[in-house]
């Protein structure tokens, strides 16, 4: 392990973190909030610590970052940013408990959106902006951001990219990873700006439009209102957010090619087709149920169905209605949706549709192989054969994902939560969604979860955001051997 390069890059990430905190100052000044000193101390303090680590650590400029270094930097970087990200809340006193502040900040950076705040609207505007900013930074990835704005990290930077952007496929839209990072963040900025403008047309003020756009594009879900998006009672705002949740749940590589004049790539991608068809089926069937059994109008049923299902499936976590009240079986339906997720290469959490798609195709082909044992029938994705190695990794990931879900759910049940709430909370945090079920459902939050439970869920959030292996590999004795 090259600890010098690890310390240097962690320092750079803290500089980004500290400077990002200071972007909240204009809102503190405009709204006359009492959080200015807390944000200034935290921002400059974090940037100072980062600067000391960066500038005082001498490294060989020709030295590459190894794969081992990459995994360690990414896992430690997310934890370090979350630890320092608690400072504004603790110094101001809005969240005096370090456990609660760490849970809230980790929830922000991992784009989970699970909150312990009982009264969001009582929190000063500067802190609320920083809270939403953690979403935005974590959505595309703080490591990917560092690769985009610090070309020197392009030396061996692919190891960082692979460690943070985990998954069955890591689409590169440029041979150089720094250029890939720049293009991804460019698209992210364009989409964020577009949603802000559209929300402003819906009579949202600039502060709320920015915070909700950060939450939508990052599929995070932190709102500036206690009632979340339901506060606005605006059909227009709900439809804008529905559209951008769908966009955010789509592979950003497809957005890049669409902007380059190749929009047909959306329909050529089998995962996107699967994603779209699945949404249409689930939203339509739920809307029909709400129209018939809950006596809602067709438009209202469609909008409530589309918003809630898109929010859960893309792991955004915004709320307009309490979907647990729709019918007794809906919590179980949403628990399944919690564990599915949207597309790989998006900002959403969950297992991701591409994994299920490949496993389903492999199962069908296994049936064909039983009938024709000598036939060579490869699993294909977008016309290309998927290697046995990738299929094996996907199967291992899904099994490990379910195992962690079961173990963490049992732990929370032992700590004191009922089984439904335990399963819902773990599924929501592992898939980086936010609202769970029962006592952690859309009508409540995580404030009453015991302290130990919050630490368990914080670890689960990090595991879900970095897709398990990036974190779990650090606990392997082989990882630390020379």
C-alpha cells in the first residue's frame, strides 16, 4: 500500500469538500441565517486539513496508483468526506450528536436521503443547502469529480474510476479516464441546470429549485420541506421531477451519445428497453388499481403511481403520498422495487436492472442447454456475448447483496425494530433510497432508530453506494498482503 499517495489524494478530496461547504454561504447571507460562522469554520477548516495533507505529502509524480491503492482511497475518501461533512451541523448545533450528524451526512453523500431530522424546515438555509450539496457531490461521485478537475490524478486514475464506478460494466466515453470524468460531470451539470430552470417556472424559488434538482439528479431525495415534494401541491412540479428521475435512472453514457446526435442509442440498449417497459407495466397496473379501488381520477392515479414508483425504483426517495396506505400488499411490492434499482451507469442505487437481465437470460439459456447439451449458446447483451466470468461475478454480487440484506435486517430486529421496519430500513439504505417501511416509512424517518442501528445503516449505505466489493475487499487478509 502506497500510503503517501493515499494521504495526498484524501487531502485533495477534503479540499473539494471544504470548498463545497462554502457555496452555502450566499444562502446563509440572503436568508439571514445564523449558520454562517459554523459553515465558515467547517469549510475553511476542512480545506486547511486537506491542503496540509496534499501539499506536505511528497510523492513520485511518475508513480501510478495501484488497484489496491484505488480501493483503499475510494472507501477511505467517502468516509473522510462524511466525517468532515458533519462539522457544520455539529458546530451550529442543529445536529449535536456525532452519530446523527454522521448518519445524515453519509446519507447525503451516498445519495440515500434517509434523515433523522424531525423538522427539516427549522434548519437554517445554509445547512440545508450543504445537506443537498452532499447529494449532488455524491451522485456522480466525489472521486470522479476529482478526476475531472485534477488531471494529475489521471496518472493511474483508472484504478480510482473502477473502484468508485463499480458494476458489471464501466462505460468509458473517452479513452482517457479524466476526459470520461469531465464529460460525465458536464452532462450532470447540464441536466441539473435544466431542471432548476423548469422548477423555477413552477413557482419554486431558486433555493428550493437548486436543492430539489440536486436531490433528483443525484437520485438522493433530501427535501427542504417536511412534507417533501407534497408540500408544493403542484402537478407541474411533480411531472418535472418524474421526468428527471427517469433521466437520472438512465445510463449517463446514453445521454452523452444523445447529446452527440445519436439518440437512437437509447433504444438499441437492451437495459434501457427493459427499464422503460418495466416502468410502464408497474406504473400502469398501479394506476389502474388506484383508479378502481381508491376512487382516484385517472390523472391523479397515474401521477401518484408514476411519482412513487419512479422515486423508489431510481432510489430517489422523494415523497408525495404515503404509498403504504394504498393497500396491505403495497409495502411488499415496494420492498421488491427497493431491491431492483434502475440502470447501471446512472446515479441510482439498487442491484441494477442489467444484473437481473443477464441472470434471467442466463437462466433461460440454461434450460436450452439441458435440451441441447452440446450446443454453444452464449448469453448476449446488446448483441455482444457476456463472458462466464461476468455472469459469475453478477451471481456472486446478487447473492452477497441478499446475504447482507438478511444479516443487517436481523441485526436491526435484535436492536429493537420490528421485522417489517428492519427489512424496509436495510433495503432502503442498501439501495440508497431513503424512505423504508413501517417506522422508517415515507410518513416518518430514522430519528427513532437506536444509535447502534444508525451505525449499522451508515455502513450499509456505504456498501450500497460503492456496490459491496470496494468496501468488503478491505476486510480480506489477502488485500493487505505484499
